[in-house]
C-alpha cells in the first residue's frame, strides 16, 4: 500500500515535469529518483527501532492455519467484510486472541468498524461474535481512536501532570521562552516546502525568513507522565505569534491559500509569502523538576493557525 502510494505520487510528479518542459523548454526540470524498495526498508527499520526503544512489543505472525482463515473469509465472518476482504485484520485478531488467552487485558484501537465493531457500526463496542471467541483470563476492548483509549484507560499520570505544572509555575514566564528557544535551536533545519490553510510550521519549512523575532504568547501543559529517571515528560501546547516569509516558486505560490495577513513579495523570480499569524504547536517536553530546566523539547505537529 505504501509503495503504491509512493508510485502514484511519483507518477504525478513525472506528469507535472512533462507539462513544465512544454511550458519552459529551456529549463532543465530535474527530480531526484527514488528507490521504493530501499525507502520502504529504511522507513520500516526506523519505525521498528523507534518502537523497540519505546519498549513496544512487536508480536510475530500468528500461528493460524490457512484453512481456518479461508473458511472465515468464505463465511464472511468478522473481521472479514461482506466481500471477503480483511486478511490483515484477521491476523491482527488472532494476535488479540493470543494475548487474551495469556491473561492480558488488550486494548484494540481501530477505526475500522466493519472489521471489529458490533453490527459493523463505528462507535459500537467489540462485536459479540468476536468476544465469544476469547478464551483465558484476559479481556479485550475496542476503541475507535487512540485518544479515546488514553482517556478511558487513564494513561495520563495525574501526579506527573501536577508535578509538571508546579515546575512550570516555578519557572514562571521564563518557561515559554525556554521552550521556544529549545525548539528553535533543535528543530530549525531544512525540510519540505509546504504550507496549507490550517497549518504553518516554521520549524519544518525550508527557505523561511523570520520577519520579526518570535513572540511566545502562552504554553499550556495538557498531560504528563513520570519517566524512570525521575524526569517529567509533558505534552504542551505552545501558542506563538509569528511573522515569517516562506519562499516558494511562482507556480506553487499561485495555489496557496492565505493564512492570516499575507503579502506577496517578488524577489529574483521567487515569491515570498509573508504571514502574520498565531500558530499552535503541540510539543513533547522533558523537564528536570530538580534543576527546573527543560532537558529536551520537540514539535510533534502544528495544530492550527489563526490571524
């Protein structure tokens, strides 16, 4: 699926280059080639390493006979759909059954209602027919979203959240400034040129000029947990007032929808889009409660922009 999407997008890129050659034949429109197999292998390795580092168990392919899965598909029994599709979901369900049989409480997070939900409806609990297959001393519960599972299971550590807020209070107004300084120092690097109506992230956009210094407006701690070494890891929403110039080609700039107040500046054939907007960034911050300092911080995503 991933390779297919990459191929689809690279095919579109090739078509665009062909059209550009017709429009401007004197220019050499180059695009770097990509080895999909190598890129897929590298991405899988990076994801696997990240999961291992976080202590996430990656179960092996379940021990289930092909005949059993075939019978299930022919009978159109969940997790297979009415067309007999759902092989990967069926393997996932076998993994769930295995862990439940060992006595574990399993939280199955999937928004594929057809595969796992009662009456194949989104928002419904785990289908009764699937629940009846579970054996052993464990249990399984279906969640449509990861955020729902976190809230219901109480994965946010209340004590860590209180400790983080107390640390932030001790730091006072310097907390937001320290957070911004850490983020800008660590995350200001070259990246893809992109900008959308609801999302501007200067830490990930290349060719960005800061029109004025960033002014931090607020930093709100949303959740936190205590790490093994006593430090605190918190989810923080940082709201920043930004004036920045993103340099794009004229061809791309014509299709960009504005955020806030936008001024086009033409310089040497490039279009500089000047933005004056408030952007909210969701950040992961590690705090040292003893030294009252930020150990590390990273932007997870930008979650909105308003004038």
